[in-house]
């Protein structure tokens, strides 16, 4: 059951009752870890298609299981006490049990040890996440109310376009539109023109905003960062070769009226296909410029 | 000081032994019990108003597509739901409980500063009239989230100055309430009641009051800067003018994180009163409980950055805030272990306050676990601004703070009214609340992990199932709260007479149980002696 990456199979076609039962079953039995899919299965984080998303997933599951273990132990003791020491069953309170320096020291030190065990691998991943050196393709991502602008650098120098909610979704999402969202492909997660990137390449995004704070997120990449006016935030990801496809996410920072309607769509292609796309884009913009259809942005500013 | 009050009391008793009649009793109230009652009633009204907003939110989210409202109005609802619940429901409820119970627990005749007490309450109805009035001005109410992040919050229409002024008034009210608690506890404890002998609820409020005094002015400063950015062309947070929108987040969360603990520490105090009573056994490790509250309060000042990991932060800061946040689990763990040890080898009975306290133990711990997960920076990048965060903070605030308040109300209500309430109705209220709170919020963990951002009025169709479950839980939880109001009203009107100890068969500790029920209008006019 694909959630964000909705292109390969259609989650809505599955009978709802079965999906519910399955999710409920897995959730209650704590089998969440076994659902090793690239994309989210509807109740857990996606493993994703980058090394970062996999590391994050691993950390997430580790901490989750540690929490489950602590919960089983602590809740187990509580439930035992609730059953065993009932007044109605004639339990006599032991009013001398009010203090024990020894156990209090033990249950202070053990949590500290557990926390250290969690913090070390987390710190390693942080250092890796922040290492944006040696990127092969940089794209400047600018948030606007309510769309994204992608300006390519390096090999894609000169490519610059906006990415806006697709027309189908936009019609369907109007109040009283009368259109059933279930009939719209990738409802609210589709754009007119997605960002295109090559697989197997370290891509660095430089995020900023022209108006309010936005946030760019693709769960399958393990990549989320705010786009803040006046700041440039960096993030990087490298999609595994062989994982080409369409990946979807959304703006996650409340940015006004249409915050829920500015999706992020990334089209991952092989490096060769990406090169072809770059050439096509450059040819198209050259042609447009020759016909005078698209004056360069600087000319617009000067003519004011 | 307690001594001198005790001797003065004899002179006062003859002319206002009885409460004034009619509206004057409430308008000019200086009696801590009257003011406490007003705070609690006000808080209950706000709880239902904020709850109505939540029901509208859940109704719109019941299925994908927009059915009921425009996105602007949805954003106004989420923003004001938070402001009303935090500043209108939870905080005034705790101040109301403090007004009623702190003087009774420390053996003082009243709060130290009764006229200021009157003022700090009566600001609130005006503040909230102003806040709720913003729904009716051009441009509607504030819709930028309760966190008020600029530049978005600066796009607010005519309601903006009303919002800021309302927040200033709430802040002033909170600060005055906090001063009153500190002065009462520091100066008016009965002779012989050393600080370490003081009941845990009074202790938790003492620490909370210091947090309030420390951070409410910070909130006032940050919203004042928003105001001048909006109207006087300053550029504190405007990047184009050389300002810094991230600076607002730092200032806001320097207030905001201690604020989170302001909403939970008094609940810790209440739970620490109730568990020993119904376990018929003293609180385990009472001193370490006090130290744990104090450590949590200290740590609350150095963890604010964990709200901002995804907004761009140096690696060193990410590491620091991750570690400091994780450290909070240690004193919180100590508290949970001590509460468990309090029940261990006790003799437990399950009256409504105890039921809420037990639900608090389990469900607050679940909120604690998701909090620990959120502290792990790399994972936080995935969780941040999703429904996982919504699930987390509702688990600590609803079955945490609000169940704590309800436990406290069910514990002390007979002491206030002199009547026992309907145990059957209160238990029904408990079971409905405890079940539906989980139906409401547990699926939101799944929604967040599966990729649903928070604060959106409409969502992709794969999120439909869990949203429907959550909405059904929301409506059921909301309706169950009507029972709470019914129990309270019935209890005020009459019922079986409550004894001084109220909870017969247990042995509740604390000075409040030495007074008859209802507690007389003037209590401890002569200070009790503590041995």
C-alpha cells in the first residue's frame, strides 16, 4: 500500500475494511517493523530510497522498540499492582514502603544509560545529514504562497520553473466542488511540473522563501527543511540507483490559506534520462527566448 | 506573618463572615474560594468553546475534500482552538485549583493578595471576549497558528492588535496569579509547616509560579515586537529590513517550552496527592518527587531549540538540544517510577479521581515515549510538523494536563460543595473519556508517520481511514464531556452529605481534610499547628 509515492499501486482500490483490520492488527501486535517497504504503508515511516531515509528509519525503529520495552516493563508493573493490591481483595497497605535511596539511584542511572545508547547513533546520523560537501547538483528551492520555484545550478544552469498544485486537484479541492477526491489521481499530491533529479547523484537543495516560512518535505528521501525568508537552508539526498520514479511530499510549515495545497513532487530519472531532460529544457527556453515569449526576469524588473 | 493574620482574623470575622449577596459577591470577590470557583467555571466554559472548535476541525477532516469551510476559517479554528485551550482552559483551571487548595493545604486564611487576585481573574473574561471577538472583524481571527510565527502572523488582518492585546492581558493575569501563589506559600504557611512538609500540589504550584514569572514577560516581549513590526515599521523579524524570523522562534520557544511544563507540573502535584490516598499508603520518595519537579523546571529553560530542528540550526546546537531534551526523561521517569512504587503493596480502590490518575499514568507515559522519539534529531526531521507531533502533544495535554485537572476536581469537589457527586455518572464519564481519547489521538501517530502534515484542512485520500477513526473518537470524546458538566452541576445542587475526610476508608493527608465539608467561607482564621 503506497502512500506518498502513489504511482505504482493505488491504495484506494484496496477494500477499506481490510486495510483497517490489517493496520489495527499490526499496530496492536507491534509488528510495524516487519513492514519493510520503500514507501509508507499507512501507519509507519517509509524506509525510503536514500541512505539518510534508511538511517532515520533504523533509528526510529530502534528508539520505538526501546520505548516498547520500557512500556512493557513499566506498564507491566503498574498492571500487576492494579490487579494484585486491590482494596476489594483485602490488600493490606504496607505503609513502611515510602523511600529507598538504593532503588531511586538505580532508576535514575538506568534511564541515563539507555539515553546514551540512543544518543550515540543519532549523533552520527546528524553529522552525516549536515555534510553537504561534494554535491554534484545544486538546486535553489524558493517557497512562495503557494508554490515552489526550482532554479537549477551546475549541470542544469539556467533551468528555472514554478511547480504548482495540479489543475485536477485544484478543481476538486474547492469548497462544494462536487468532485470526489477519490476519483482524482494523486489528489493534492500532484503538480503541473515536478522537480527532476538524477538518481545516484548527491543533490543539494538551497532553500529559501520569498514571503513566509515554508517547509519542503519528501518522506521517502528523509529530507525536510524549512524555507525561511532571508535565510538559505541546505539539505542533501542521494536517491539509490534503480529507485527511479515519482516521489511525493508536501509543504509542512503552516504558510497561510493554501498551506495544504502546495505539494512537492520529485521525478527521479537515471543520469542519462536526466541529461536528456536538461537538454530539452535548455532547447525549449532558448526557443522561447528567441520568439520573445519569455523575457528574462531582469528585463521585467528594468521595465517597471 | 501567618501568626499575625491569625490574630487579626478575630476582628474581621464579625463583619464579613458570610459572602455578599448577588453579583457583588463575584464582582468584588476577594475570598480565595469564590475566586477559585470563578476561575474553574471560566475554565470549563472555555474548555467547551475550545472543544467546539476542535469538533469543527475534526468534522472538516472527517473525509478528504472541503465540505464545511474555507481553508482560511479552518486555520482560524486551529489557531484559536490552541489559544483558548492553553490560556483559557488549562491555565485558568490550574490557577482556580491553586486558589481553592493552596491556602487550605498550607493552612492560610486566604491568598496573600486578595484584591490582586480579584483583578487577575477579572482580566480574563475581557481578554477572551477580545480574543473570541476577532472572529467577527474583517479578515477574521488570527490564522497563523498559536505559535504566531512571523512573517505569516504579520499577514493577520484587523484582528491582529486585538490578538496581541488579548495575549498581553492573559500574560498579566498569569503573572499576578503566580505572584499570589508564591507570596502565599512563602509567607502564610501555618507555623511548623516547613517547605519540605508542604503537600506536593502546593510544591508543584510553587515551582510553576516561578516558571510563569520567568517566561510570561518573554512572551509579552515577543508579541510586542510583532506589534511594532506590524504597525510601526520596525524590522525585528522582517528579513527585508535586516530582521530575523528565526529569532522570533527562539524567543517564542524560550517562553513556549517552560509554558508546556506550566501546563503539566500542577497536574503532577495533583496526581501525587491522589495516588497515595487511594493506595492508602504515603507517597513514595516524596523528597525526590520535589527534586524531580524542580529539575524538570530547570531543564525546561534549556531545551527550546528542539522545536526548531528543521528550521536550520548548527550541528553543535542540534546535538545540545537533543541531549538536553533526552535528559528530561530522567526526572520524568523518576516521577513515574515513584508513582508506581506508591501503588506497590498498597491497598487500591478505584474512585473517579483514582481512575483519572491511573489513566494519567499510562497515557501521559505514552506521550512521554513519543516525546523521547521526537528528541532524536534525525527522526525529528521526519516527524516535525506532522500529525505525529499533534498526537504527541495531545497525549501529554489531554490525558496529561486535562485528566490531571479532572482528577483534581473529582478529588476535591465534595470538599468544595459539601456533597458527594454521582459516582456512577463520574465513572461513566471516565470510561468514555479514557476510551475515546485513544480512538481520537492514537491513530494520529499513524497519520503523521505515514506523511500527513499538521494544520491542513484537506488531505490526500490515503489518509482517509485514520482521519475518520480520529474524528469519530473526537466527537465521542467531546460529547462525553457533557457528563462532566452534569456531574458538577448536580453536585453543586445537592447530594449525599460529604464528611470532613470525604473519602471514607482512606486516610487522605493534608490540612484540607481537617476542615468540614463544604470548607467554611473563612477557614484557618486561626492558623493550625503542624507537628
